[in-house]
C-alpha cells in the first residue's frame, strides 16, 4: 500500500493494522495521524507493548494505560477496583482513539484484556468499547514471552478473539523510506521473503572482522552468555564494588513468581564505569525499560543509604532509587513485593531485550539461535551493514516462524484489497463525521492555531522534560518539597534535583524553598573548607563535592536532603 492511502483509512475512523518492513514508514504515518488528531482536539492514547517502544512514540506501555499490569485474567472485582482509580477512570472514559505500537510483542491474552477493560469503562459491547484502535508492528519480530509450554499460535495477538472482533483493515506499507541504499535492507527483505541468496550470506560473513568502533552493544541469544560477558567486564574494572540486595515481602510462592518475571537481579553488583540498562519504566524519573547508561559514581541518601548515579546515553544524570514490583489481590491489597535498584549490567544484552531498540553498532552472535525470528530481530536493530559485526550464525538464525509467514501473506492480500477499494475514493465526508463523533473541532482557524503549536513543540514532548514541568506546576502552586514528592510518588531528593534543573535551565525562582540563612551559611563554610583542602576522595569525577563529607561536618547533624537543598543556594 502507498503511504498516502493509509491516512485516508485512519482518518475515516476504521480500526487499522499498520504493518510493513523496517523503513517502510510505520512510525512516520502514526506520528502524522497523531498530530492530525491533536490539532482537531481528539483525545488520543499513545501506547506500545514495551517501554522502549513507548518512548519512540512519547507514550506509555499499554499495560500501564489500560491498568492490566502483568495480569492474564481480570475478575469483576478487579474491574470495579480499577474504576475507583481516578486517573484510570478519566483517561479510559475520555479516550476516543487508542494506538498500540510494537503489537507483535503483545500477548493475545493481553489484547483480550484491553478489549475487556474498554468495554467495561465505555459501557459498550462493541469491540474495544467502540473507540478507534490502531495497532502497528511487524509479526516477523519475536513472539511475546509466554509460558514454556505455549505455542506461538497461542501467543500471537492476531489469533485472539479481540483481533477478530475489531475487524482491522490492513495497511501494509511497501515503499522504502530508509535513508541511503544500504545492503542491509536487501538482506532483511530477503529474510522476510525467505529467499536468502549466496550474496546475502557472503555480505553477512564479511562483517566478522569489521571494525565497528569502541562503543557498541553485544547481542546474544542466551541469558547465560550475556551474564558471562557482563561479569567478565565488571571484574576488569579496577574500582570498589557496591552490592545492592533486593528486599522481598509477602507470599513466598508469589515472590518466586516475581523474581522470575522481574529483570532486576536479586543481588546487583555495580562499580563506577559499569555499563547498565534500566529494567523498569519510570517516566517521572526520566528512564524506561531498555534505557542504557553508565554508572558515574555513588551518592549517599537519607532513606536508602547509598544509591548509584547513572549517566544516560543522552547525557542526563540520574540518582537511581529502588523500584517496587508487586502483586495485588482482588481487594487491591499488595500480597507480594520485590524491591530493587532497577538496573542490570549491559555490556551485553539478549536479542529479546533488544526488540524496539535502534543501535548504531552491534556485535551479534547467532550461533546458538533457538527461536525463529531471532536473527531478523537482531539484524533489524541496525541502520546499516557498516555497524554490524556478526560472529556467527546457525541454520535457524535466518528463518522465520511459519505461522508469521502465512499471516504476513494474508495481510498483504487484505492490504491490496483495501488499496483497490479506497485509493480513488474521496473520504472527506467520513473524515469530518469521525472528528464530530469524537467531539473534536472542525474550526479551521482553531486547527491552524493548534498545528502551529504542534510544530513549535516538535510534534511531541520529551518524557524527561514532561516530568520537570509537572514538578514546576506543583511548586508554583505553593506545594512544599515533601508534598510534591508525596503527590508524585518520588523522593524529596529527586524533587530537589528537579528544582536545581528548573532553576538552571528555565530560570525558575526557587527562593521560597530556601532552608534558612543559618543552614545555608553553615553549608557554605563547610563547602569552602572542603574546596580548599582538595582531598580527592571528597570529590566526584565532574569536580563536584560529595554529599557525605559535608553531612559529616555539620553540627547538629543534618540530613542528606537538607544539605542537598542548601547547596542549591551555595552553588
């Protein structure tokens, strides 16, 4: 299907499955449609099956948005409890359009749950409560993680009842929009057609000795290989190690279930300069499941003792607090919990974990491929062949799931039918009717004004700046630091860091948070004293003074947060 036909169908309000190979323009088409809806004031929910994919769309995971978490089944009591959660109730009842990206990684059961939730909140028996649903993705990616005994046909969501009910129109984009004419595209398309020739194999083999620079990610098929590489690199770092142990509470069996599903290790050992990856979404803190970074030091904290400081690949520095994974009973009471720093070592990661990422350079080993589609996923993380070093591959590495191949052929046929039926038809009347149905605006002056706004903001808001804006709004409303932290479910330390950034980057007046002249004066004197001494273990790598030596010199003894706040008025 040509890229201009798909928006016609989307704007008419049909449920649509948007698919096509890498570089065919799925994300571009989605973003265009999102901006079209926003300009017309139609409430659109932007979600994805994984955290890393959600950030590409500046959205959240579908599990969080629909309130389903990691559940497989929802009882009437669960649904009733969900309706009592204010934020869930608001956005589920208001939603008119739902977008789910990377749909291939969503389990059939979970799509059925989203359907169930929307029917309940919208009080409608129509598919997904009668709202427009757009799912996007490529079923040649790996299937969702399921139980060991589950077949792929039980996992793929195109086999679910909700999929059949939704009657999706298929838009299979076929034009290539990736920059340049790199041979990697040819290889990926040959894998999709299951038509690998000697020239493709030779090109892959030629990358084995290729220089891909120093900053690359290693992708392996098995967790065991990944762990071996990560520990080897950690042991090579000549620096003090810090150990973080998970704290567990509740039912023993359920704790074991949490341990097996949570990606954070029970015992996490870190050193300065360790490469790490976040394993949980926390949009408020500014990281998501799959964010990569490096440990640049450790900082003392009132509540947790010691916390790692991580610099993300985009330059953002975060003090990483523990996160809690939990299981609740029907009454909403927590019956099992697992608390740990949401990090794992990341010199190497599994191919499963890399889904949704885009990598500049990667060393990939497909010698022990055990699942069809692994090779395709790993190779399609890269933009060009120049960024690949392929250490080896087995026979299965370049094969695809037979059910996915059959489904893909059928999707192509359905897309061609839709193209023939709608390419030449004027659907303007349907477009306007759909906007009216959603309660949006057709006022041209208003639309133009909103479009200009969208262009100014670059069409999307970064989740890291969004969290700063939220803190700023509460601060300007007169909330104290403690209250902001409570309101947002964050620690006071994080809120103080937000205020520091807001003052520095946006010129926010923070004088109302001043801890008092006596406190600031004491900290100023200690600060100057330590600067004069120039004792190396008192300083971080970036030249800033550590909190601990300041806290230890205060009299009467101050807390870390108090010192952290006072330093804003010293520095």
